[in-house]
C-alpha cells in the first residue's frame, strides 16, 4: 500500500486518537520499505511504537541501523529500545561499537541497557576502557556521557560494585545542618572542642560517624572539601578546585571498593539564574574528565553528591554528601505521608520541649500522621501511655508499623478530631497541624484550629502542656486568643525549614 506525503498529518492524527494504530504502523513500515520520505516515516514510526511496541522484522530494523542518515539511525535505536531485538543483541552491539556518530551512539546504548547483557559485559568493559578523553577532544562530552551510561550497566550486573562506606577518615571537617532554633542544643551535645556554629549549622572535626549518630536533631552530615575556597561561579574553576581538593583520595580513605564513585551535582540552594541545567551538566562532565574516570557523573545512580551553595556575598561553596553512608537514626520510619514531618524536625521539637515534659507522662497526638512525633517524644523521656489519633486510616496503618519498628508502644485510633473522646486527661497534648493547601482553604484551617484548641484544652490536665507546630502561625494565634482565659503561651520558637517559616508553640493549660 503506497503512502503519499500528504497522508502524514492524517496518520499523526490517527495515532493521537488511537484509531486502528496497528494498521497505521504497518502502513508506515511499507512506506519506509518503499523509500517514501524515509526520515519522516521513521520519525512517525518511532513515535508510534513508543506507545504501541510491536515485534519488527530484524532485517527491516538493521537496514535502518545501517542507513547513511544519522537521524534515521538514531530513531532506529529508539525503536529497538521500545520493541526489542530478540536473539540479535550481539549484531546490534557490533553496530554500536562501529558507530562513529556519538549522538547516535549514546541513543544506541539506551537500547542496549534493555538487553540481557551477561554475555556481553566483557565487550562493553573493553569499550569503556578505550574511552580515554581530554578536554581538547571534540567529542569529550559525548564520551563522558557514554561512561555514565556504561557504569549504570556495570553496577546493575555487579561487574563494578558500588563503594562500601567504612567510616570517616580521622579529623574530617564536617557540617551538621540544623534548624535555627535548636542549633545551640546540638552544639552542646557535641563532645569535641573543635566546633563552631555557622549559618548552616555546626562545623566540627569528626573522627567517626558513629559518635554523631547519638544526636538525633541534626538534618544532614556534609563533608567539607579539603582546601576548597569560596570562588566565583566559573565552571572551569569549580571543577579544578574539586579535583585539586584531593576528593578521590579522601573518598578512598572512607570506602573500600574499586575506587570509582558515581556522583551528581545538587544546586537547589542556588539562585535560579546562577547556573543553567546545561552548565551544570557540563560541570559534571568536566569534573569526570579531570578525575581521569574515577568520578562518574550520573544523576540517577550515584554514590555521592556535590552540593553547590551560594554564600551571602555571591560566591560558590562546595560540600560533599555521602549516599554510601546510611544514617541509622530514623530506620524505623518505613512509611510516611506527603505531609509527614521530617524525622529530624520531630527530634528537634522533642529536644526543644524537653524542659517542659513530665516523666512517665500520658501523651496524645491529635494529628499523629505516620507517628514520628510521638516516637521521638518517647525517645527523649519514656512515657507511661502514648496515644495517636488521625482521621485517615492510611496514616494509622503507617504509624502502627513505624512504632513497632521503633520499639515504642503507642495506641492508635482512627477518629475525626470532633468525635474523639477519652475517659482520662493527658499530661501533654501535641500536634503537627495541617496547613492551607489545595485541599484546605483558610476558612477550613481556621475552623480546624479552633476545634483543635477546644479539644486540646479538654484533654489536658490542669498545668499540663500543649505543644503545637504549624506554618500557619497567624491563624493559630487567632485560635489561641479565643481561649486566652484558659491557656498561657509559655514560648513561641520560630523555625526555618527548607526556606519555609513555621513555629513551635509551647502552651500551658491553666
């Protein structure tokens, strides 16, 4: 069946409307075989099989893969990725190795990643070893991208293993990032004298992560690159400083393995216009090249993260985040809701309320979510009785499993706040309150906060405490003013979490 060029728009429309798609695909194949605007037809075929993969004739595919047109070969590689090439993987790999166009070659490797490659690893490893590049090589960027794709394959099949973290090297300079409100508390817990507070948290010299795992209320552990100075946002300069910092040697001291580390670059703390995405990619590939293949840029399969941060004066700092180190502090948190509090925040709140808690207290969380705040409360001072309520059944299920893993006995009840009653009062009532969102407008939040305050006062013993965290601070203050004769605000601790502002309210019932 012949297909004229003016039929192409109709075919595109048919694909979108899913009308007899298989017939259209066959029509495209016949048109390609008849050499009717092959480039355009292959593009349409590629788009069609993405949604409707089918088994294609081997000879037909290989004819496309051997075409002189780079774009046809590139799209043919996409077709192979979608449709497969059963029993002909070796032939495809041989074409891949012979391919001279690097854009086509990088598309072909994505198809190869879908193959069963146990019998082909040696070929690919030999090819990887041949990819020696310098910045003067006109194809250096394509070659470095290829290394990242190949390393994913080697990691998957275990021919190259991810490095295994041992511990920090002696006298490693690290930063513990903290909330602004509990920085001093964390500072006082650190036994070393080599420490100081910074805008990010606490800078200290550490010999082991094990000593730091005792402290629950810091967020991240970031390593300071040796000798790295604040510099301007210049890609070449940053890459050279990263390599000259002795990063690879530092990583080798902390790990065992093949001495290869996949990394990504994180720039969330930068201004939007500081670096474009393409520039970040170029920086990663430049670091990879200068490391002579020891550091592999791969944003989807990484061992470490290079964290770029902008100083108040507009200079660049670079810190190291280890994903090879698995922080055990919150291993109990198997489940979490999208709105769940970060566990280090819950631990920080627990630390901040410690001066006000009662030994062997009866404690209830009226919006318990996945149970994190209650668990961290029990860790700072064991409770006699713990209860959590939430309106959502899914949250209760999560909370039950998390508390079991944490080894904390908590009674959970699925109940709407207004319908909940209890025979006895509690020493402490706590909550991480919901805030305004797409599902909760200001009026509904105002109503909820009023209901919460009424219920919290009812459930709290005289001179007991209510601990509340929320980002909608003004709405909550309005609710407190309504019940001002029954409560006393002891403290309001302002908090900054990921650039968002919130507050912890410490309230005593009269």
